[in-house]
């Protein structure tokens, strides 16, 4: 294939399993003969995999309590003192 | 109570109903704000502002979308205002991210291998977070929602008020840019 750039948009959809069978076959045919596009597919896949792994950022100390206090105040402003 | 009943109760002043509605989203919205802003202070401001606006506007929520979609839309608006002042890296068109290469045997792209052989998990996470927080939010936001929050593309389109193709194109550019950035880091490490 002369122009791999044309494949680029489809490569991402291909990695996410979102292309039609016919496009899929076309891409696989191209991949078989193009090491660079194979690396592109592999690294695009790993990019998302790396984003998904690792532990989540913990919530800061006291954030929920601060939030609760602010919401409580707001709620009273809006609905009056009577709750429930 | 189902979601609709909870919303109606909250509109009538039932604080517990409101708490139940937001309970699934507090952690997620904080983490989203943290990833997109890159710092705790902005993340906390965004977090609080989002829920305060939700209280303010609960009467105007017409149940046309899910509560979550509505809440994320509010968060999007809060973030847009917060990020408007900051200069961020704009991403180029998709074509810019495919390096020229000869067809056939002479591969010029870096084969990553296993990135964990090059960097600790913590360092990888730090690189990704740092790059995403520098990226223009129009690209980083849909990317983070899609791949870190697992939100379907059509929901992202709704909360960002964009078309599905526009969302897809922004996600793609973010992904390509991040791939390229990581490739540079891995190359430096391999060469050095
Ligand atoms: Zn190719």
C-alpha cells in the first residue's frame, strides 16, 4: 500500500473492534505486509491499555465532608430550614 | 424509588433523595476533574461547583436524559469555564500523527515491546496524566470519558453537546497524540 495514512483512521476503529468485516479484511491484508502499521496497531492498543491500568487517584482527605457541609448550606438556602 | 421518583422527590426538597442520586457520581466526577485539570485545587473547585449547580438547577432537569448524563453536562460546563483561561496544547489533524514510512520492510516506527520493562507503573501513570492535563480539553475530555470512564461515544456526544463523528475524531486525535508522546519517552529511555 502506498499510503498508510489512509489507514490511520480505520486502524483505531479496527483496534476497538468497530469496523465492518470487509474493512477488517482489507486492514488485515495491509497489516500482513506492513510492519509499521502493525506497530501502529500494537501501540495504539497499548496506549489505551496503559490508561486503564494503575490505581485510581484517591479522593483528598476530607473532601466528602467539605462537600457535605457546602451542600447542606446550599440546600437550606434553596429549600428553607425544613428538611425531608 | 427509581431515578424519576428520586428526581421528583429531590425537586421537592428531599435531601436524601438528592444524595442518593449523586452518590454514584461523586468519586467519578472528582477523578475526571483531577485527570483533566492535572491538579487537586482545580479538581476540588470543579467538583464542588458541579454539585452546587446541580442543586441550583434540579428544578430545570426535565428527565429527558438520565440524571448521570445531566450531571456530566453540568460538569462539562463548569470545566469549560475553568479551563478557558488556560493555554493548552492544540492537537493537529489526524494525518500529522502518522509518520511517513516506506511501505514494506524498512520499519521506522518504534516497537514499544512491553512498556513495563522501561518504566514503573507509577511513572507510566504520571506520564499519561501529565500529558492529558496539558492537552486541549476538547480532546482530552472525550478521550478520558471514553477510555478511563468507559462512557459510550453517544453519551459523550450528549454530555459535550457534539455530534458522534466529532467526538470520535477528537478521541482519535487524543489517542494518536498520546501514543506519539509515549513513544518519545520510550525512545529516550531506550536510547539513553
Ligand atoms: Zn501501513
